[in-house]
C-alpha cells in the first residue's frame, strides 16, 4: 500500500459524500476530487506548501458541505479511532471494506437509501483517517501508548477577555460589560461595540487622561483608538494610551504583543508636519505615519520584533541607540543597542494570531510552547531537549489536545498533560 492508494481512498470518500448527500457529483469530476484528496492528505501529513494551504482553504470555505467533510476527515476523535483500528485489524481487510462501500456508492439505488448515510460516512471516515496517519513518514505513532491528556477540558483555549482601567482608576471587565456606552467620564465616551471590541467617541477633552487596556493569559481584544487607529492586543499584554491625542505626536505604550493599523493623520502639527504615531516599548520605539505592523515585545522573548506589513516604519532601540527604516516584509529584531533586520517574503505567520490561528513555520518547540502557554494558560515543563523544527497551522479556538496531537504526529516530540501542566518529552 502506498500514498497514492491513501489519496484514492479519500478521493472516493469525497465523491461518496458529494454524490449521496448533496447532489453535487456533477460539480466535481474525478480530477478535482483527486486534487482535494491530495490536499487533505497533505494537510494531515503536514506536507502542504503555502500555495497548497491557500488552495485547500479556498475549497473548504467554498460551502458548508466542504467545511463539514474536512472537519470530519481531520477530527482528532475520528483519527484516534482510525489509528486504534489500524492496530487491531488487517490492513487489506480494511481496504476491502472501504472498497465495498465505494462500490455501494456507485449503484443507482444509492439515492434511495439516504437514511443509511451517517453510518456509511462514519465508517469510511474512520478507516480513511486511520490509513492516512498510519502511512505518515517517520516512526509509528506512539499515541496509543502515550496519551496526550488524561483529563479532558482542563486546559481551554482563550477568548475575548480584557479589562479597561480608566483615568480615575476604575476597572471595567470587558467580557462582562454589555454592548453600548460603558463610560462617559469627562465627556469622553467609551463604547463596547461588539464582543471583543471597544471604541471611542467625542474624545475632545483632557489630553492628560490615560486608559490602559489589559489582556490576561488566554485573552485578546480589539480597540479603535481615539484617532481611529485599530489595535489587536494579544494575550498577556497591555496598552496605555491617552483618550485624546495631542497635536504633536500620538504616543502609546505597549507591553506584550499588538498588531496596529495606524490611521493617517491628515491634520498637521504646529510645526506643519503630519502627526506621527509612536509605540513605546521600554527604551525602544516604533514611529510611523499610517501603516500596518506587528510588535512582539514579551519579556520572555529574546528580543523585540517589529514586523511591517504595509507602509514604512522607523524603529529605535533607545537614546542614542540605533535607527532602522523598514519596508513591507521586513522584521526588526531589537536587542539594545542593536537592530537586526530580516526580510520575509510572506510574514503572515507573525500576525496569524490576530486572525485566530497558530501558524508555525520552521519553529522550535520552545517558541511554540511559549505561545501555547500564553493562550491556553498552561504551565510548560521540559523533560527532554527537542531539536526539531516544526511546521503547523491550526485554529486558536481548537482544544489544546488537537494542537499537541498534530505536533506529536511528527514523532519528534511527545506530550503528557497533567491538569494545567504540559510536559514536553522526546
């Protein structure tokens, strides 16, 4: 048995699903189904290129049926059942069972027997997912003897959690606050416009009043600042900013990580220049006019990383320090007093968190687990040194077990979960 047979099985399962359940058989020919099967198999095997990831995403989001089928084929429970089956049954017999179901779908009477669909689909999917992972490159999975988690639902993914500290010291829990006006101190109106977002209106008073938006471990939040700049604040982060910016500069102070879409200031300052937007991170700072960029300034990271997506920025490591100007795709890695600039053809991995994803490209396990710790609130302990570099993309709202499962399937790392503690092992 080889990879082509695996892809064939998935292809036939897809055709079975389309033909029986949705009357869409005519919309996907054998070649298209084979391509989709290849993409799904590559996703599970972690072998897709970036272009193939985009192609798969386009197919998944085309309609709800595609999304549903993809979720079934990549569901951890189905995969685990499939792996257990591979240890208990003869592979050739499993193949014959799948082939018999394929034959069934090709009979003309299949459309009259829709009531049997859930059972046929479930059986086919379990075998398919098991076969895909059984033939992944590398050593045989240890999943059966090395369970990732002993306690379910102990470690939960994060969400839209944050607190807003007003100028008078009052603290507002934004998760509990209802949509609408949440504060109007001194005439400066703060609005909760949606779950996970606040904005400002009528900010015309008192440039010396500051607010602090803070996210806990496992929290994130979006704020539209008084100048219309939009910020996404990642977990374990904070932003201090005035409720009214002055006419010389727009200054905010960041701790942790934030993605900025800076609004251009068309109004000139007293000196006749456009008002710059400045992000301060300790002694370092990022200065822009209007642009999109990400700043990662967690204290447990090796350096401060500023990644530019659109426009231009200047980064400073301190006074006197060094100064560098970035172009789109550049990342400044600042470690006082030095600045190292690295160019990425596709820097989206550094802002995937804003779009609800983990995206790891050639990442060390320590880099991955720092993100896991911040988002899931897990305590990470290392029992072994892991030298492998990992590639993975997964939604941030998935259970931690699914993320760990995909990493573990490389056979380069294994995990043990004990309550809120994740143990990393060879």
